[in-house]
């Protein structure tokens, strides 16, 4: 295999990073995170993310590819193996950063169908074994995933903090815009409006990994 490529990449990494460099100024990080959050943290420092983490033990999972949902399973496993809360004390908090080609895991079912995300990125639905026409890790039927509580909606409900890369949003929505007969600008706006509630769009995935580790998180490669 050419070492410049990764089996889960949409494009060779060099080409992806070149596009990132060319687009960063255009993105301007406008609309990434709420205005109050940016003001509180200082506009130059980005949104106040991941915020105050309650768990004594903290880990950030770096999801740079869908990897059959294993980044979500790793987050679930980390919390589950640290035991239940007791006397109001939260033993562990998981943070997940969805970046690069894992970004679409942050999108609702409608975007997966409209932009043919499963087909375009070779992501299979574990229920149908076919290219996913909905987000397979959101509101999954019982027994479909390795463990039910690794579903994104359940992770959020159980206290996980999830951030999604704003640069990946821009790049991937532009790449898949033609699938929905949309312009790159229209696609980016629609994707941003259809991020799963509870997930924060952050300036970049690498930014998010840095901020999570500054808040005391250890690092876990999610694939």
C-alpha cells in the first residue's frame, strides 16, 4: 500500500492537508461555537471547550476515521470500566473528537441520506451490511452495535463530551456537495445546521485534542 494513503482516507492525506491549508483562511472559523462561549474564552483562543470535566479520570478519544464505530466503543469502555458514580462523585469522563473522515458521525440521518455519505466514504451499516443511508451510530436498534450504549445519542446522554472538526465539516461537505446538487457553501451551511444536538463544532480536530489534553485528558487513538 502506498504509504501516503490510509485505507479510510477519502483522498491521500497530502491532498487533504493541501486543501485544508488553502481553505483555512476562507473558513475564518466563523460560527464555530457560540458567540458567548468565544467571548468567555477570548475570541483568539476559540470556544470554551470541552469546558469543565466532572470525572476524576479523563480521556480523549481521537476519532480520525469511522473505524466501524470503535472510537465510540472506546469512549464507552473507558467510562464503563471506571465504575458507577457514587455519592455524587463522577469517576470518569470521556471526550471524543470527530475529525478527518470521522466527522460525518456527528451528522443526523437526513444528511447521510441526502449526501450519500455511506456510499461515498465506504461506511457500512452494521444492521444492513450495505453502505449506510443513515448515521449507523445514531439511535441504533438494540443489538445492532457491539454494545447499545456506544451509540452517539447514548454517549451524550451518559455525559460524554463530543467535538467535531470544523475544517473537516468544510472540506467533506464541499467534496460531497455534488451528491445533493448543492453548492459547497450551501452544503457547509446545511451540514452545520444538522450536527447532532449536544455535539460542538470546534475550530479543528487537532485544536480539540489539544484543549482536551490541557484539561487533563489522557490520549486514546480511536482509528
